[in-house]
């Protein structure tokens, strides 16, 4: 907007050195620039669908009986943040190094922060486009969220999934006492990424799936060995072996009579 009074005889709007309007006459070819008002008190133009290239100085030039006067206004164009590049989901072995990148645009330049989406995580782990994790642990697996904000609009967020692979670790394997003729269960729990494959041995002999009187159930985090009708011959030492491509581990347990 440009305020004028009745002493003004000529008016014009300029963008840098280019004339946009002179009086009611349009000089620029841009259809987004329109004349809003040319009255005795106001000379105003409007720029529709503003672009970053519209940023800069605009000058209202007026001619009075005595001499020309100009008033200048600087248009600052703000742009909401936008994430234009972010790392892909990654799978890495425990102890390895991870580099995550999050590039964003906006005006003013957005602030970028990384945080680990985890119940144990507190606050930001990086206030930068780059997140470096050296010697990654299994606790550091999960989703990492990049946030880009510049106060023009709500922050934009995207996530990267980091999978940390590690060899099996047997967390629970208890011996069990069961009377002859009863149902008995031996349980072997193991955490591993990728999930462990389980095998059962009695002494040195591997137990096969479907063996008479036995059932083996393998799930992602445990294996269950069920005896439907325990006999004296079933008593003894059993070994559970959990393995994945990173390694294997085993645990022994005893099925005994009460």
C-alpha cells in the first residue's frame, strides 16, 4: 500500500528498476500483479501467489507539484520447511557405525533435529542435518525422527528405521520336574535379530519334529518342547541351541522326576 494526498499528480510502483504500474497503466507482463486501488488517498498493488523470486525492494514513486518522492518497502517471502532428502531404512550389525542424513529447505533456513523414538530416549540426540552413531548397540535400534522447523508453519517430520542385528542370547532356560505319566514342558527363550532358529538335543541326539510323544513349537523369541506323557526314558539332559547368521548359543536343562 502507498498512501497519497491531493497534491500528488503522478504515481508509479517499481520493483527494483522495473516499472510495474504507472498510474492505471500496467507495464509488467506478470498476470499475478494487479492494481487494487488508485484513489486520492491510496495507491495499492497486489501480488498473487507469491513466489520466493518476488522477494526484494518495491518502490512507490509519486510526483507532486514541487518534486518527486519515493517510499520503499521490502518484501520478505517465507517458505514452510520441506524435507527434500532423508536416509533410507538401514540394517546394521551390532558394533557398526551409522550415518543418517536429513536435508530440508525453507525460508528462513529450518532448524533440523534428530531424536530416537524410544521409551528410554530423552530429548534430541542431534541438532544437525547429520546423525552419527559409532559402535551402535541393540538398545539403539528402532525409529529415528528428523524434524525440520522454521516457525513459518508446523514442523515437518520423517522417520528412518534402524535395525541392529545381533547374535542370539538365551535369556531363560529352566530345568523342570514332572512325574511319570504327566505332561511336561521345557522352554527356551532367546532374543536375536534376525530371529533365532531353534534346535533341541537330548544328550548328543537331535530331536526331530513329529517324534512320537513330543512336540516342538518354534516362535520368534522362544521354543517350547512338550512331552505329552512323560516316561522314565524322557528324563535327562536337554540342550537348546539358538542360532542366526551372526552366531549361535546354547543352554542345557534337565527334565527330572519329582
